[in-house]
């Protein structure tokens, strides 16, 4: 008996919610990073607060979407065992629909760091003009600020590395990961995965935004 080799076909990998999440996150992250180094009053304080709050909303949405969303966006789908990661690194793993095992771990790391960073920001204060809406008391203030600052620099490194790797796949391995993150489609020989309804994604982001706004402000 011989295996039939399936033809490659265009399949939908990233739903509209995941794609909008990604590009909105990229823009907001740039705004957060830029405003972090301006004098934080007036427009730059607002920019830092609201870009950070929006990142908190998006990442919370993404974590829930990672459980109830489209198949390729689910953690269960892309966070593989260390054994699968090793097999992938040795070039022996199966073709990945969506994030490959290495990408899966880096996505998890970025989401957790972003969540922690935005949450810490809520309690941070520069001791002068600008503080998060839940500003920590004197006892914890320097711990919170230092951690927020260090994690901020850590994120610049990890996110910078992410962008470098994505362009590296393109330049060195001729794999274009960016186009699927824009259009949603990719060439695969695998079955088309289940894609969740966009309305569910929209409803969820509205609920998350309202709930976090109510909790924080
Ligand atoms: C020019 C800038 C960027 C490009 C070209 C880019 C490209 C990409 C691509 C191609 C993927 C999919 C990778 C895969 O197929 O496994 C991805 C995923 C991801 N990127 Fe970026 N990225 C950029 C900026 C950023 C920034 C600034 C952040 C974070 C603040 C970020 C966070 C993420 C996250 C969290 C995912 C996982 C998406 C998901 O599963 O929801 N990216 N990026
Ligand atoms: C994920 C998004 C965020 C990133 C990447 C980020 C990044 C940073 C960085 C790098 C600094 C230190 C700047 C320096 O070295 O001078 C900083 C300071 C600060 N951030 Fe954020 N931040 C984020 C979200 C937030 C949020 C949501 C708030 C809430 C209002 C916030 C409040 C603050 C405050 C009060 C400071 C000043 C603390 C100090 O002077 O040590 N940040 N942020």
C-alpha cells in the first residue's frame, strides 16, 4: 500500500480576529514603547495609559480566543510538547498549520509578558505627574516601577527578536509567514481547520473591554 500525497491548496489559517489582534497589537506596542520615553504628562501620558490598557484588552481577548477561538489560534493546537519541539528543531516534525512548535512557545511567552507588563503598569507611578489608575502605595511603588521598567526592556528584546525571526524565515528559508497574517490564507497539504465566527470574536472583545474598563476605572 502506498500513501496518497495530498496536493497543496489554499486554506484559511488565521481568522480575521487573530489578524486584527496582531496588527493592532503591533501598532499599540510601538505607541507604548515610544510614549514610555517621553515626559509622561499630557498627550504622552494619555498615550501610554490608553495604548497599555488597549494591549491589556487585546491580550486578555487573545487568551480567551486561545481556548474558544478558531482551531489554529487555540493553545491546544500550537503549544506542543517539548518532544515535538525537539523534533521540529531537528527538521523532523510534521508540517505545521499555523504556528510551528518554536513559534508556539514564543507566542505564549510574548502574550504572558505583555499581560504582566500592562497589569504592572496599572500600579506603576513615576512619582511625579503620572501614575496608573491603581497606583501602588509607597511600600510597593519602587518594586512595581522597577519590574515594569525591566520587563519593558525585556519585551523590547523578545519582540525585536520575534520580528527578526519572522524576517529571517523570509530571507533565509524563503518562508513567508507575514502574508498569511495579513490575508489569513496559506498553502498547505493539510485539511482546512475550523474557523470560528467573526461575530463571536467581536462580541468577546467588547465584553472584555467593558469588563476591564469597569474593573479598573
Ligand atoms: C513589523 C512587525 C511585525 C511583523 C512583520 C510580525 C509578523 C508576525 C507573523 C508573521 C506572525 C505569525 C507567525 C507564525 O506564522 O507563526 C506573528 C505572530 C505574532 N506576533 Fe508579530 N509581527 C510584528 C510585530 C509584532 C509586535 C510588535 C508584537 C508584540 C507586541 C507581535 C506579537 C505577535 C504575537 C503575540 C503573535 C501571535 C499571534 C497569534 O497567534 O495571535 N508582533 N507576527
Ligand atoms: C504593554 C504595554 C507597556 C509597555 C511596553 C510599557 C513600557 C514602559 C517602560 C519601558 C517604562 C520605563 C521608561 C523609562 O525607562 O524611563 C514605563 C514606565 C511607566 N509605565 Fe509603562 N508600559 C506599558 C503599559 C503601561 C500601562 C498600562 C500603564 C498604566 C498607566 C503604564 C504606566 C507606566 C508608568 C506610570 C511608568 C513610569 C514608571 C517609572 O517612572 O518608573 N505602563 N513603561
